[in-house]
């Protein structure tokens, strides 16, 4: 695997761990006050130790004694949402997705794959490297259309 991919995976894992330590961020995003993109960019730029994250930190068990535990503070890993509620939440999330950013990310990812394939072809003798850049890869549909044969 390319070193770039390892670095990206490590950053994503570190961000996930950061969000688990700061559960208040989930409510911030769910309420529409922020987006995951904004949270990630702030985390990346300012770091996990910045003072802006204090309000979102997990509450200690000693602090929750004497008051009811809310749904976000509970230890139950299963969601308490019904099917229609989950669908509504999924549609809300999809409405917040910035399609332009998704397309840009997919384009970048495709370029990364092309570069990786070109490098791999170069290791295999170099004769396939030039042919991969101009043409999309061939796709094999032989099994798919066999069901229509009489």
C-alpha cells in the first residue's frame, strides 16, 4: 500500500478516536450548527488539545450521578431509533451532503488510483504504463449477459 494511503487511514482513525472522546460534537453536527467537514478541518488545523473542544468532552461518570442519563450518554451500543426515524435521519444527513465536495473527492481518489496503477505497470516492465492513462479499464460482463442466452 502507498504511504499516502496509510497516512490518510491513520488520520481518519485519530479523528474517530477524537470524536469518541468528544461526544458533544455529534450533537453539534446533528443539530446543524456545524458539519463534519468543518469539525475535521478545525481538528486538523488546531489539534485535539485546543481549548475549543472543552465543551464537547465526555462527561465523567462521577459527574452524571444524581441526574438522568440522556440517550447520548448511555452505554447502550444499539440505537433506540425506529425504522422511520432512522430513514428521516438518513435523509437529513443526505440533504447536508455537499455534492460538489463529494465529486471533487471522488475525482482526487480516481487520480490517485490512476497514479498507483501507472506506478504498478512501470514495475511490471513499463510497456503497459502508457496505455493505462488514455483509456478506461476494460470491464468483463460475460457472466451478466449469459442469463439472456437461449
